[in-house]
C-alpha cells in the first residue's frame, strides 16, 4: 500500500468487494467511515471490510464509496477490476464540465422558442396626497375618567 493512501478498495477472493485502510490510519475512524459507506468488518481479519450487500451492484457501490471518501479529501486507491467494471472511465473534472454545460444551457434560449417577451414597467399606484388638515379626535365622557 502506498504510504500516502488512506483506503484501498478491490475484490477479495473469499469476501467479494472489500476495503482496507492504512495501518497508520486510526482504526476507529476507518470503522466509522466504512460502516457508513455500507461496508462491514470481516471477522477474524482485522482491518478488512466487505460490502454489506454486494448483490445490489457491488462494483458501483464500491466505486461510490471510494468517490465519497475522495470528496472528503482522503487518498483512495481502487483496483482496476473494480474501477472499470461496467462503466465508462471517470473524468476528474466531470462535475465541473457538467456544471458548465448546465450553466450554458440555462443562459441560452432554445431555438424552437420565439423571441423573449418584452417586459413592461410594473404599474405604479399613485400615493394619495397628505391631508392639509389635522384629524380631530373626539373624546366622549362615557368611558373611565383619564388622568384622575
């Protein structure tokens, strides 16, 4: 294992899709991360984890786990037999390229649509003029006396 690598994903002859972590990586942190990524510890083999449900497209699940760990800035190695099983090769800037295409599509109008509708200024409701007189307040004597 490369000394800079935190996790390794691949296939195991007996356990199917498996993951291991570097010996200098904290075991409790590796356990916490791998169990949340649907891997379970292999009994009698410390440091080895297997995919909990490999029948649910195990290669894709293993690649997704590796991708999630990379997104959290961990150094991950994926064996070639898992990395290219049934999928197109991944591109490191695929997300940036996709976002660029979406932004471009959002900024342009499709050719089948007509011209953009013209927008008129919102209608303005005039504010009534301020009254020139002060309102008169009438107090009636039927209520409780004030100020006494």
